[in-house]
């Protein structure tokens, strides 16, 4: 992290692809259902969706079936399920893609006027005309990429301050000169799941990470400004956990990230998400008791979709799959409604985070605008 010029380790997405080579996965079979020619905001439309879902469950002789909605439709579907006993075997979920978009808007609302907007424009990572959509969470790919880069830049600044802090503390045997172990060199030259596992299990790495966490906690406690930007790291970590949970099929990580996100919804008047994420978290936490077979399916990664055939870190949320399939297919057709978000897979460029860091410090050249 301290070597800016000789980086052999990719940024967040590329690193996780390399270190997830042994994940068990298979392509998900997907198909389109008939379109309901009615406004999605009407209760009758939601009821018809549930009726057709119930019919599909019976025709396939399933005991349970899962249906995924965005927050607005999830609220209406929950109201229908509360009133009609016949839908008791339909498990409804809130779409992770739309949930992340809401979290992105919360991050933008909290930090855009604190310097984040100026930092991104002046570093050249986001064009000025795109900043509004990024801060509002409507430009999903650009927003996620931006927060990955800013997160890395701030962590580099934290690491830069960690080294002199460590030299001032009486931590014997934990000086930077003692960190060049065989595991570090092996991982640096060959990034893979095996070398990463060996590094994380090494005693030196364990101590380094513990000390670094102690240093981060001191940043939270010493100054209000550093505590404020540490909260940015916390919120971006929630976003990354939601993305990682879907890509790896890690159900428990998904629930943990949802639990961490709920207080931020209350704090920033995201009333609908504050209300229904709480209900969603409660219902999903009871799956092992009420619907154990569905819980087992989710634990095996069945709550997200594998579209690609080569990327083991490539699963995406169900609602994002709709955006990237049927909504993408309808683009350009005058009689069909165009997609709401345009989703593309973007691999972050590690060099841009260094340029963000230089912009934050008041120097450096402008990178390419995306």
C-alpha cells in the first residue's frame, strides 16, 4: 500500500477476482415472464404479480417461491401478504441493487458538500455534469467506482500516518522493517487465493491488522474531522459488503450489511427504507425457523444470479439482472419503456486512486474523465 509506483496488486474488484478462484459456482438459468400491461405503482398490479407467482409455484409443484421487488413494490407486496393467507408460501425480498442505490444517495447526501464533490471533479475522476447523478445514486457504476477509488485513497492516507504513529508506540517487534516476511513477498509476486490465505493466517499479518485497527480507532476519537471521514469509510464498507455478498453468494454477509445500513436510513430521513429494511431484515433473520429450505438455498448463494461463465466473483443481485437483461433488450424500442439504470461491469483502475490522493493533497495531474 505504501508503494505507489510498483503496484502488482489490483484494486478491489480485480483483487477479489484473483483471490476467489476456488469459489464454487455455475451459470444461472434465466428466462422472461409475460409482461403485465398495467402501472407498477397500483396495488392491483402487485396483487396480479403475486397471483401469477402463486400459479407458477403450483405448476412447478414447489413448496416455496421467492419474489424480489424494489422498495416501492416491496412495501405494497408486504401489505398484500399481510392480508391474504393464500400467499403465505411466497417469500418476498427487497432488491439489493436498488438498496445499494439508496445507500449511494445517502453517502452523497452526507459528504458531497463536505468536499467530496470538489475532490472528484478536480481529480478528474467524474465529469462535472455527471456529479449530480453520482451523488444521488442514479449513476450506479460511476458511483460505485468512485467510492472504491476514494476509499482506497483515504486508506492510503491512513496507512501513511500509521507508520510514524507505530514508531512512536512501544510495540516491540512490530516495526515496519520486520514486516518483510516470506508470506508478504510470495503474495506480492503471485496474488491468488492460496497466497492470500497464507498471508492472512501468518502471525505478522495478524498483528499488523490489529495494530492498524487500533490506529483507525484513534482517528475516530482524536478529532471531529477525522471521525467524520472515518464514517465515510464505514459507509463505503457497507456498500462493498453488499456488493461482495451478492458476488460471492454470502448470505450472512448480506444480512450483516443490511443491519449496518438501517441506522443510516433513519439518520438521513430515508423513511421508506428505514421502515421496510427493518421489516425485511427481521423476516430474513427468521428464515431458518419459518422457511429452512429457502434459508439453505440462500446460504448456498441462491439469492444472487451468475450471468457470466468465466468470472467466479461475478454474481449480481436479482433486480440488477433485470436491468442488465430485459431492460437492456428493450432499449431503443419505442413501444417499450427504456431501462431506468444502465449497468455495465467496470474494473477500477488502481492508478486513478493515486491521482485522487494527489488531488486531495493539492497536487498531481488530471486523469482521464469517465
